C-alpha cells in the first residue's frame, strides 16, 4: 500500500527548513504495509515472549483486543501499547 503521507516517495518536504525529510508514517520506504507488518510482528513477538495471550495483554494494558489483533496482522497502523 502506498503511504498516504508521502504518496510513495518516502520523504516529505519540511516547510520550516526547506529540506526533504524521511516520512514519519512509512519510515522513508514509501509503503506503509511493510512497516505495519514488521511493527505488528514485533508487538506479537513481545507478547508471546512474555507468555501472554492477546486478551491477557489487552486486559493488562487496558486496550481493545480487536484493534491489537488488527495491528499484529498488519491491517491497521500499529501503536506501541507494550514492549
């Protein structure tokens, strides 16, 4: 999926400095799906390394299991809830 922030170019124009900077949403790769999948996989790995089910982790950190599941599978942009 092409990054909606940089339109796939991997950088954005910084108005204050007049320079191109790496896109914050995609990390400069121009695609969000790859980054989302990697971050989601890291979240899942952390959770499993700590021997927690999805529901246990969500209960502990008071977050919605449905959204975390989507993040772990790369369907929506991950947020760092733990790890």
